[in-house]
C-alpha cells in the first residue's frame, strides 16, 4: 500500500558558516525567496545526481553513480509569500525494467533513476528568521533535507563563480511538530515497544556490530504514560535549544531515561542507543529518538491515490497555520 502525505519543517538561513541566522527578507539586501527561486531553477535543466555532501560526491567519483540519489526540479514559481514547485526524486538503478502492456513495450531502466514526484512549498514571513517548508511524502520517502543540501551547494557554486569573497547561504531545516500529535502517535500506535542496544567494534576494528539488543513491551500498566512524558521532554528541550543556550537531550541521556522505564536491572547496563518504536496506522515502523523525530510527524492524506495540488496546499496551509503560534512563526499564507 502506498500512502501519500506531507511533513512540515521550519527553516532558517545563515550567511556561510556563521551561526546566527538572518531575516529571510533581507539576505544581504535580497529576499531569500528570490534567491531560492533562482537556485531551484538551476536544478530544472536536467537530472542532478548524488548527495551534495562531500563524502557523497567522493563516493560517486570513485564507485560510480549506481545507487546514487537523483533529482530534477519542475514548475518553480512564487505565489504570494510562498515558493512552490515539484521535485522528481529517485535512485539510479533502483529498478531494472519498466513493464509495458506487453513484453515488446518494456523499457530498460537499469541505468536510470526510477522516480516519484514530490510537491513542496516554502512559506516566508513578512519579517522574521523562520519560515516553513512543506514536502510531500510517498510512503516513507521525503526528500526535504536532500533538497536543502542542494540549495546550499548551488548557493556556494553561485558565489564562487562570481567571486570567492561573495556571500553564500546555508539553509537549515528542522521538524515542525506539535506535542499533542506526538502523544497521539505513541498512545494509538498499533504495536509499541522500547528498544535498547549496545554496540561493539569487531576484533579487527573493521566494523561495528550489535552486541546486545533489549526490547520491552509498553503494554505493561503505567509504562505508556512514562514514555509519553519522556518523549515530550525530548521535544520540549529540542524546541528550547533553538532559541536559547539550552541543549537538546543527548542520545546517552535518552537511553538512560528509557532504560529506567524498563527497570533497574536494565538501567545499570552500558548501552549506546535506544528508541521508542511505534507502528502507526499506515503500517509504518517509526523510531522516536531525542533528536530525530521528523519521521514521526507525517500528516497522512490518502492511500494509493495521489492528492491533487489544490487539496495538498489546503491541507498544508491548515496544519501550518495551527502550528505557527507555538513555533513563534508568523506567516500570512495565501488562500490558494
């Protein structure tokens, strides 16, 4: 079963490697909406292969493009204070053949990227540092962070082509979510458990292997409420860290909190990682960790039948407007 939905992210923009974000309507005298539109249009000319992070590009150079991600952007345009478009996303060689009605009409796609198209929306405030990015999801696929990395890469390329001293723009995206939905996901998951693991390095120091894995059911009375409180605490600390000197909950601290729920005999073990595992109504397994909760906040739209663009935008707008006050974001979304 294919499920269609969307995820919401907040985004901010930084000058190069600086740690202080700038107002989105004044990136060195230019609005980031205009900058992003220009950069996105550079991704419409043809297929763009690879992950723009340095290790990703090095891997392609040494091992070839088989299995590498590939994208192409389409239909980029500005509507009010939103920037909208569509993104083809897939992997080179992920499928061997596209089947036609008969064998003679089959197409060999071993060296091509079998792709799906994802709609996206960047929404900008009239004045402020935080905007909202909405990205369509297809089952578990959501290329929002991937697109953000390409925007950053294209910005650096653009700056270097004119002058090495020119300013380039780094965009940072983070999950935008509400605690009520998080609690609902935990309480209504079809299957729920805690997973704690300890990893070790092999004798030859060549790879990491899982030495211990402990799973605990949340069906035991009282444990579900404890997990809700722990995960809500992770979320609050994460939000506080965005606008203050507070730090998010570390993996080590998160593991200790989950181990304490399992019991004292588990809490004393030297564990490396842990998460809350939920199977949502779509049948997708989701892992909730202190700093990795984007996958949890997928807003479902339909099953097997793609949603038309007008409905996609209306749903995104309604959800985003409801979440904006808590996130301290003020965006006047166009009606359509």
